[in-house]
C-alpha cells in the first residue's frame, strides 16, 4: 500500500520535472484510483501559451482521458499546492472523492504566484471588477439552452 506521502512525492516529481523542462511553474499533480496513478500533470502555462494549463487541469485531463470518463468519482487528487480558484472549479466539476494538497496559498504567493486578487474579484458586482463583465444578447443566447432542455439524447453531467 502506498502512503499519502509517497503519492504527494509523485506530485512533487511532476512539478520538478515540468519546471526543469521549462514547461511552466513549480506545480505538479496526480490522480489516483484504487491505489493506481491514473493521471499526471504539471504546470505547462508558459510552454503551451495556455493560461489554463495548471497542474491540476493537466492531471484531470490526463486522468479523464485514461479513464474514458468526464468524471473522477472514486479518485483522489494529490496536488503539490493548494488549488487556485480556476483549479478549484475544475476539481469540483470533475467530482473526485478527495483532494490532498501540499503547500498553501501563502507559500505560492511568497514566490510570486498570488491569486488573492481573484478571490477578491469574485464577490464584486460585475461592473466593479478589474475586468468589467456586461451581459448582452440574453434573448438570443437562450436558444441553445431551450434546445438542450428538449434534447432527448443528451449526456447529462
């Protein structure tokens, strides 16, 4: 039986490998199901020019591909750092059973990865956010929602 520390060590190895290969920041993540690592990921933001390529996102994508599923029920996520708001959202959408994290928000902020500003933006009214949000075209964009509601062969998630 592999211990939590050994799984976290695998997440750290992913972080170091990605960082040493100049793929992105010092973050790694693995997904485990029934004692087997089913997904691995590391931060690839700078190497892929993809701001969503955080370690948790890449590990979730890898695990879902390997499991041929868009859900991670029965899985445990081990991530080298407490997830940012984007990764937190992705984790909730993927629905793993549990998340273990190593370093925390302050540790990440101390080396230049501070996401506190996002947490502060979330409760603000749309017009007060640093990137303004404005709703337009609601009457025309509801068509796909209406058709989705009527679709009989949809896969719900």
